[in-house]
């Protein structure tokens, strides 16, 4: 059973009960998605170092979110139900949303960032939770284990804490008992895998290896154009932009590029001689062996 | 609010190394007294290891339900201990444990968290924080507003040093939590492999390895060096090695002292993931491979000759020293 209140909940989303579904195990799954720069991007900074230079960046769906969407689609196809994408960001994120819809998600909720200045991880999680709270009956919230832009890996656990739901992050394997409302997840640890059991509703973070995301087919890309993307805003969700800004706890003061690496010493010629020279350099010059 | 609380990950009385790195960092920052919190059986036994580094007080929660990891129960416990100890700063390790737990604590306390931090310095009562973004292609300078400030530290970055302080004073905080919901029911440890994100030496193979079985060459080199074995993304996608070997922007981001890239051309995503390595060695038959641009040392040649030669030369050197 859902145990409310303990986590200092904002926006409680009532869990769907088995009875309410008259014995059916249909699942209503939200996938939180983020648009990020393609991983092939050479990151450059704005002249004053206050931000990264976004000119010319190719924006894509966060790679880990593809694993989350794929898992949601598999669960829906197995149990029936629906998959809803939820995203926060500027107008460009619609492209990432359409990509997820083309994979097979049923509809989407897009929270535009109009009027919302800088928010931190907590602010973003509050916005996503507010969007989820517009609807009832969620069974699962899936996320990518991290977004490959800020690499913070915070959204999943933050949303779980705010909803007061249990969580499992870095998930490599998943078994869902939709009728018994129990989940068994396998998590990747350092040099180990861990099995976690948790009740639904829950927040799950997808890791590479969980599945192989499907490619959108042309007919599905066409279909995705007609799927519902409901646009909303922080204000429409009852959140005050000034309060969100005032609550910003993590402030980015600026960016810097990594220091340049030294000129390499490259050895050629006889492999045995090159190897022996390298060992000498690693010992006497680099002093790491 | 003053002082620093370090949330440790321990197993059978042994602290995960990043926990010791966090303790040493906490003492170095000089923000008042340093306490540590440890969960599960054997928690008391870490008092000497953390005390040596300057931790004054060790809070332990050794008994059920804290004998098995639960993100919700542990997060409530950390939040409760923070309310009792009132630290200005709480440090975690950015391991699977800390990455799972710290943001949940952040959500409970509405406290700001900077994750996977590589740089942290005192600035009066404040801390100046640096953390990598885009897998290390850039770094963010961050400040956390309000207290407590939560920080998770990337493993293998902060020095530990040798300490001679007395064992930390052990106490048991009174912490009540409801029944845990997400509960660990089993942990399967891989063989004696060194974990990539914590390894001080890594040997990695790419497409140039040509086939799965040729990774045996790297296993032998790694065994001589005491290194972990990793890979580029394409060979993990090919199934030559498990996904857990994949080093790069959408795999493991690593920070070893020595990274040996064998038969890896150096795609931007891979280079980003290794850019925090102290010394990079590249072995590749293509002198124009981009990996040489980030390497400290390189050998241009046939890896099937160079790797066995390097293995033999290293073995001879290490046996002699």
C-alpha cells in the first residue's frame, strides 16, 4: 500500500488500485524525457563562460531515456495500458517528444519553460511532479538513469522522494507483476548486481543493457505527428515562477573547459623496443609504475 | 549549523574507498567537527579507519531495517540524522549507493545537491564546487544556497593520505523510520574484477582487438598492472565484452592514474569519458587516430605485437622493483 506523508510530499498522485481497474492489469506509465546535445557534440563555451554555446548543437532525446521508453512500451504491450511522455523545456523539446512518440508512446505532456528562469534539479523535479499530479492512476514513472548533459542523475530519486514512492535506479533488468503490484529490479552496482523488490507505484531509472530500443519506423513517425502533445506551463500547473527561482538551491556560476592535455610522446619502430622505452617513461617520467 | 557529516558505504566493517576520500576531504575543508554515518552489520568497525583521518564521531545504524539497503528507509534515516547533527555540509560518494541515496535525501530535506563533484574548496563558510558536465567535456562552477549543502564526490579524485587520529567515538542515533518499501533481496558480486570507476589503472580495448577472444591479451596486461579491463562502446555493442566494460559518455566515466587505450581510435564520446585520467597511453596502428591527441604516451604499431611486448616489459620491471 502507498504510505503517504512521510516524505514531505508535494502533489500526491493517488495510486491506482487493483479494484479500480476491475481486475485488469492495464498499466499507466509515465516516462520523463529530456532533450540533450548529441553525444558527438564538441562542447564550446559562450564568450563570458556563463553557459555553453548552443549554436549549431544537434539536440536529441537523452540516450538513457530511450531505454526507459522501450521498457515502458514492452510493459504496455505485455499488460495493455498507455505510455505517456512528460518533458520540461523550450519549444525545441517537441522534437524529442515526437521521437519518443514515433517509438510508440501514446501521448505526451510538454511543460514549456515560458516564464521560468533558471531552476535547479529540485525545481525541475517539482515541475515534473506537478505535471504528473494533473492526472491520477499512474502505475510507474520511468526515467533514464541520468541525462548526458548535466550528468547529475538526480531527477529519478528526486521525483520519487517528492511523490513519496519507492525507487530503483540504474536498472538492468525488470520483472513487473501488474496484478500483485510488485516489481523485481536488478540494479548495476560497482562490480556487482543487486536485486531490489518494491511495490507499485514506483520510479525506475533505466540503464544501458536493460533492453535494445526500437527504431521508429516510417509509418510510426507519420503517426507520431498526429499524437496528442498537451502543452502546459509551470503557471498553469499552479507553480509560481518567482517562488521556483527563489527556491533554486544549486546555482551554476560558470563553465570552464578541461585543461589542455600535454603534447604526446609517440613511439614507433620495433614493438619490443617501443614497449621497453614506454615502461621506462612510465616509471621515471610519469612516475606511475 | 556547522560541521560536516559524511555518509559512508561499508560492507562487513570495510569502508568503500570513496568514503575515506570523503572523510579526508571533510577534514581538509575545516568547517568544524566531522561526523560520519554508517549503516548495517560491521558499522562500528569502521571507527578506526575514519578516526585515523580525523573523523571525531561515528554514528551507526547497524540493526534492522538498516542491515539491508533501502533507498527510502536510508534516505529517511540520513534526513533524520541531519536534523539531529545539523551539519552545514553532507558528503556522499558518487557510487551507485550515493547516487541513489543523495538525491532522495535532497528531495526530503529540500536541500541543494551537487553530484559527482571533482573539486571542492572552502570559501569562508561557503564551499566552491566544480563538477564535470557532458561527461567531462566541460566543468561547471557551482554554489549551493542554504544549508545543509549536499555534495556527492566522484571516486578516485580526492586524496586520502595517511592519518593517525584516534578511533572515532561511536554512538547510535535514535532514528525511527517506517517499513522500508524498496528492499534489497540479493547482491551478486562479480568475480575479482576491479570496478572501472574506482580503478587506479585501466586497460581498455576497441575495435582494433578484432574479436572477443583477443581480449585475453588485455586480461594478461591488466593482471600484470593490477588494472581493470574496459572497452570502447562499439565492442560492447557487438557483445565482445559485457556492457559494464563500456567506457565513455554513455558508459562509465573514469578517472584512473593510468589509462591504456588499445586499438581504440578515440571517438569524442570515449575521449570525454577518459579525459580525467592522469596518464593516457595509446596503442594503435593508425598514427592519425584521434586517441593520440589526448594521450600522454603512444606506441604506433600492431597491437598484437605491442601488447605482449608491453606485458613482458612491465612484468620484468615490476618483478625487479
